[in-house]
C-alpha cells in the first residue's frame, strides 16, 4: 500500500514538474523566457515550448497585434494665433521587437501606452503651435498628422529604440475650449433667431399681400358677376315686357284681367292682411260676374 502511494506521489510530482516546463505561445503573442530576471529567449512563432521550471526560468507574454491608443487628456493646446483648442486623436502601433521593448519601455503593453501618449501629445503640441485653426480643419490636417507621425517615429527609433512600430496617427476631433464653444453657440443661436424672425416677418407681409390681393379679386369677381346678372336680368325683363306688350295689345281685356290677378296676388300676400275697400270700386271688377249688380257686402279677408 505504501509502495502504491509512493508511486502515485512520484508520478504527481513528475507531472507537476513537467507542466511547469511546458508552455504554449499563441500566434497573437510573443513568449519571453526569463532566466533569473534576465531575458533568455524571445519566442515569436506559435506552438509548444520547453523551459526550466521556476524559479530558474519564467515566461511572460506580449501582444504582437495592432494596438490602439486614444488620447487620454483633454487639456487645451495653443494654435499659431493663440487660440485654445482641444483635440482628440488616436495612434495605431504594435510591438515589433520584444527584447528592446522590455529593456527600454516596460514589461507590458500599458507601459508602452503611457510613454507613447506623452510622446504623441508633445508632438501634437509642437506642431499645433505652428498652425492656425483653419489649418487644423482643412486639408492641411493630413500634413499635420504626417509630421506628428514622423516625429514620434524619430523618438521611438532613436538612440534607445522602443522596439515598436507606429502604423498610423489620426485626429478625430478639433474643437474650441468649452468657454469659447458656449460663446460661439450663443452667437449662432442669436443669428438663427434673427433669421427666423426675419423670415416670419417676411412671411407675414407676404401673407397679408396675398390675402389683400385675394380679397380684391373676390370683390372684382362678385362685382362682375352682379353686373352680368343685372344685365341678363334686364335683358330678360325687356324680353318679358315685349312679350307682354305684344300679348296685351292683341287682347286688352285679357291684359286688364291678368293685371288685376297680379294685383290681388300682391295684396293678399299674407293671411293676416286686412283690406278695407269699396266693393264697387274698379279693384274688384275682375271678381264681378258679367251683368251682375250685386257686390260683396264686406271686404274679403285672407
């Protein structure tokens, strides 16, 4: 029983020692092997590798992919005309030589990002001091970014190379400081309000003009229509009078009878109308029978 336990313990110790001597390097990483704190080997190719167990050798990893560094501060910078502006930028960079990077920068990516941020910001400050705001927002901004990238490369490839490559430097935003921005916004707002009020006044004046013209056209149209209606009515009345005259000329008694009926119609227009007349008058002649000498005793009521 003791022998079996001893064998199992031995196998376990061997597995632990073996696992401490094996490590895997991913295709996205550098594998850096340290021996007593010194760089022993840098493994660039992915795969399974061997090393001495700790504390004789240790391994750490560095990212070999393209890294992104964005601006960490929003402190304003001065342009050539002494305008205070705030810029946002980013840098794409990668570790190309792990040994130089560890010796001159640090043991992880954060150390390189901190130092690179300082170098890029100083390069931007130096170049922005030579340019105007118009240059920063025009096509000349490309030249500015190229100059910054060139200066940053000169630093990282200098006497003590960082072991990194600077792939790209870009500006994402250029803006005035908050106080100036608020002032600009207020001026823009006042200008927009002025233009809006001017447009409203112009629109109101145009509306009044259109309404006045429409009213005038309506009055003219109504007057012309009334004139035409009166003209047509007059022509109709003239034709009617001519027809009446021609008809009445042929039979005067019928004309007298027709006019009497029309007079009765106009006189007895309402039920409440009351007329007091002499029955023997000519007004009731059309109602009297031929040869009759009797007349109504009282005035008719309708």
